[in-house]
């Protein structure tokens, strides 16, 4: 693994907040080969000293621990900044001659730029000889706004790179607990026999955020929660929770199973969108005791808008395993707590024999907590100790906190995992083009349904858990959302 990493957009927000930090951690964990070099480029002229100063400052600001002086020195020596216009063949050609003329080294090109310039950049990379059999290109969302725009963006990549060279990031796939979901399902004999409509009543997936739209109002206004979160992160979680066991844990086996799930999603369109989706938009309220403005009064807000900052969907998977098992999905900004979890609610026992065992109150649920308190909890009904003739029963949780089970083990950030995977040329935790295309097709139908029916975003107070309609969405099926309860 001898490689060079070229970050286009090398002094942007993503680079400073996530990429250099992840690389620093990989370096600290001794996972970077000694010869790995990182070259950040952008059009801004900037002296090496100024860039190095910004790099150090960003590491200090984002690290959450003090910089290790030895690692920091080693890491900063690997990183060079060059003022290069990636859309100008002359400028990029000079970079190629000066930095990347050794064609035996693998080259990773991370496009930390808006997708609107992918085409030009890729063409330039090709024209100056930076697209080689051992080049990999990394991109991440927003990969489109609709199926059609995704196809355009994707064409700009695949007209130049082979699919095996393209790494499309969904950072949720790099999270430890998301990876652990597959291990829980497929490395234990316990759950798989129960993992179907025979024993599962329904599944809930929640990704709740306390942040608002931050400084991205203009972007968010175009995207909304459906495109920003549901199309990618929540659908990927749904795929991992619902897919069939792959034959092997490798890229094509995993992608083949995920695409089957996406292809089996029942369409939600103008005929059923009102029954199966809820849109919400936050109004002023308080999050963690602090007053916050509504979406329409956030910095940068320009127009009256109906964009959803919350979405809840009752999704169904039309296949043998999941027929009649709803997957309730919800995500939103400015909610009462930040947490992501998957809840597998099992069915009730067929016949209650204990007097205290309320039929219709199915006790068994498996909660996979993605963040922040990563772990798993399994709720079981137990006898309360005592001599009473009629036994008292109570639901209790068997809990596995990652931080306790693996004391002293740091939970790496998703970008560490994913960057390391790109270096190892492992595409398993990335998205294949067909997955994105099918996910967009499903989302486009929902957007079309909203437009045709004029479905509005219902107001919800910042600091709540979304509009009352989202409670009704699940309550009309006789179920309710699991309230946020930190697991440990
Ligand atoms: C991004 C979205 O993909 O994921 C953001 O664009 C969102 O709007 C973020 O805040 C959430 O990621 P995480 O890792 O903080 O849950």
C-alpha cells in the first residue's frame, strides 16, 4: 500500500473538519505507511507556513484531546498544500509533474468539492495523466438532487473511471455501530432465525439531531430532510437491517443484497403519500435549555419556505421476509436530543400464561444504538423476585455498552474507517451506483407525491420530537415510537 492522497478542496470545511483529523488518527494508530503523502490543493494562494498553521489549529480544535507532538510533527510533514486550479490542465499538469510522476504509487483523489465541478475536474485529471489503473476517486453527498441529476453526476465520474475505482461515501457506513449491525445479525446464530415477519412486528429507525441547519440554509432549503438524510443515511441503515445474509463479506456480495432491499421498497407516490409520510418544519423553541430560532429565522433564511426539516415515513419492503412488517423511519433537525438507533420490535408470545403478562404488550425489543451511547440492549420480560402467588413481571434490559465491553478501545470516527478502506481498495462500506439510483427513484416518487397533493410541512417546536402527526403516523397502526432513553 504505497500511495499518495490528493485532496481537491484541500483547504475547505470537509478537509479541515474531517479528513486531516481522520488521517492524523490513522497516523497515530500506525496505520499509515511511512511513505504516504497527502497533497491538499485549492485555487487559493497560501504560503506553506500559513497552511501548516491552519492545519495544526484545526487538529487542536477538533481533536478533543491534546496533540501528540511526535505524531503531529510526523503527520504535518506528510501534508503539503499547493495552490492549484483542478479545472485547469496546465496548473494540474505542473502538479502531476512535480508531485505524482511515480506511476507505481497508488493515487487516491478525494473530490471534496461541489459535484457541479466533478466533470471538469475528472476531465482535467485524465488529460494530465492522473487517471491511471491504480487511481481511486472518492466522492460524497450531495450526489444529486433527484435520480436524473444523480445519473448526470455519476456519468461524469464513470465516463472516466471504472466503477471499481469510484468510492461513494455515506459516512454512516463507516460508523462502528453500523458495522456492528452486520456482525450482530450474521456472526450470531441467535437473531437470524427470528429476523423476519414471523417474529418481528415492526422496525423503527430514528436519526435525531439537535443542531439546526447551521450555516447551510441555502443548501438545506433545496435539499430538506428527505434528500439530506433519508435518501442516504436512513435508507442505508434500513438496507443493513433488512438485507439477506450475503454469501461473503465483500463489496459485491454486500451491494447485491442491499440493492435487492431497495428494489423491494414499496412505492410511495401521490396515491398513498399522505397516509405514509409526515413532513415537519421547526419553529422557535429551546434545545438543551437554550432558546433557538425557527427554521425561517435561521441565519441566511431568505424566503418563506415549506422545506421539511423533519420527515417520518412508514416504509414497506415487498418481499418474502418482510411482507407486512412496517419500517418506521424518522429524522429531523432541532429535536429534543441527538441520537440514532434501530429498534427491532418482536411480536408478542402467541399465548399468555402468566396473570401479570399483559397480552398485546410485546416486551421483546432489540435496540441498536448507533450514537451517542453506542451499544445494544435487549428487553426481556422477567419475574420480579418475591413470594407472591401471582408472579409480578417486569420488562428489564440486557445491555451491552461498547465502551464497557471494550474498555480502553477508542471508537474511531467514520472517516478513519472509510479513508483506510480506500487505501486498502475495499469498496464494501461504500455505495454502488445502482443503490443510489434506486434510492433516488424511491425518493423522487415521494417528492412528486408531495407536490401533487400539496402536502405541507407541519410546524413542530424546536426541542420536541417532531410534529404530532408523526406520533399519529405510527399510532394509527396501534404502535408508538420508542422514546429517547439513553441506553446506559
Ligand atoms: C450529513 C447531513 O450527511 O449528516 C447533515 O448533511 C447531518 O445535515 C449529518 O447533520 C449528520 O451526521 P452525524 O454523523 O452527525 O449523525
